[in-house]
């Protein structure tokens, strides 16, 4: 059996590219400044990204009609709702806490939410590795709430709560998207992503309607263009295509590039300050993420028991069993290879 290897080429490279693009969302918002309400910004990102992605996938739109009649509607609507709420919550958290902390908290909560939702929705077992990664992520998030030495909370509590909500939406989207792909393996995933993005923008229309005039400003228009074209349409296309040929463990590891990219850009480009306690909490969350991505240890296969055979008999009675003599290591390997 050929072992699967994960490099940075092919599907793994596409997933890595998507994670890096998603990691630019918070820093890009920080560079542009407060150009519009975070809910409106998230809505415009979904509209632009979903429309461009749907245009690229227009040949596959007709193929979804028969699938929609076979149970695709419910998971699609759940993914769309989770996408819309995630956009508003995450961008709001970024505006209040900064790109680095918002991304780390959201991605730290995501494995916890994913495990619990998967248990409730699909009955998936919660492993010891999941429990350890959950403990590390929760402890790391708790450290982010600790005030600095002057007694003043430098981290915005409401911002952290909305970042946590976005992490829950991330887990909700992951579980239902996985269920959708499992129940409908022949569906074109980029097309489904385009529909989910467009439907996810519907709850955000009231905020979008009040921010149309803001699009006349170059900073707002440039931010929406980057978020919609690069961090949404291109990122979702890369991720959907790369997911077809990349193992789940590799995808989880490559996704760590998102908080890593956001944290590096937030600290070194936006000059955001992390206290020592917040930095320790961030490292714990990252450690929990890495632990959650480790593949489960494969349990040894039980030895195959052959049915008992009657002892062969010779001319004078039963033949004594032949004792197995262990081979030297080099001869044993040679026989295995042969």
C-alpha cells in the first residue's frame, strides 16, 4: 500500500495559499481603518466574492438543481448562515481587539466548537487528543482576558466574545460542509461555496444598504475589492480544489498558516502590541491547534487467528510441531521484501 505524502505542491499548496489569503483579512482591515460598519464590510465581501466565484463556476450551476432536491438545501442554508454571522462577528472583533488577537481567538475556539458540534450532529467520538487541544485553547483564551500590570484591561472583552462567536460559526460551517461533501460526493464544491457566500450576505443587507455611500471612498473600495476578490473568491476556490487531493490532517496543519499570517502582519506591519500574558495565551491556543491537527495513533490490528488444523500424523503417530527459529534481522527484512 502506497503511503500518502503531503508536500507544498499540488493540493496542499492550494490549501496553504487559501489559508495565507484568509490571514490577510484582519490586517487589511486594520490598514484601511474604520471605513464602514463591520457587518456591512462582511456583507460586501460575501457579495463580491460569491458573485465572482459563481461567475467562474457558471457551467456547474445547472448541475446543482437535481442535488438540491435530494437534501442539499438544509446543509447549504446552515453553511450560509454560519458564513454570514462569521463575517460580521469576526470583522467586529478585529475592529475592537486587533487582527492578531481576533484571529488567534477565533481559530483557537474553532476546534472546540467543531468537536462539540460534530458530536451532536454526526455522533463523532471525542478523542483524548481533542480534549487536550481543547484544554490548551480554553486556557489560552482565558489568559487573554487577564488585565495588564496597570490593572487596565488592554484586551476588549466584547471583541473577544465576538471572536469566540466567529470560531463557533467556523466549526458549524466545517461540520455541515463536511457532511454535505460526504452525502453528495459528486457535487462541485466551489459552486456550493459560491451559493453559500451569496446566501450568507442576505442577513447583512440592512447594514450594506446604509454603507453604499462609503464605497465612494478609495480606502473602502480598495478594502472591499481585496477582501472580495483575493480573500474570498480566490481563497475559497483554492481551498475547494485543494481539498479534493489533500488529506484531512494536512489540511488542518496548513490552516495554521492563517492565524500565523495574521499575527505576523498584525504585530510587524500594524505594530499591534501583545502583552506577555496575551502572548502566552496566544501560544497556548496555537499549541492546542497543533495538537488538534495531530493524526490519531493507529491501534494495532488484531492478530489474525487461523482455524485450528488437526495435527498431521506419520507412520508412527502425530508429527512433532516444527519450532520457529527467529531469523537474523537482515535476513528477516530480506524475506519481507521478497
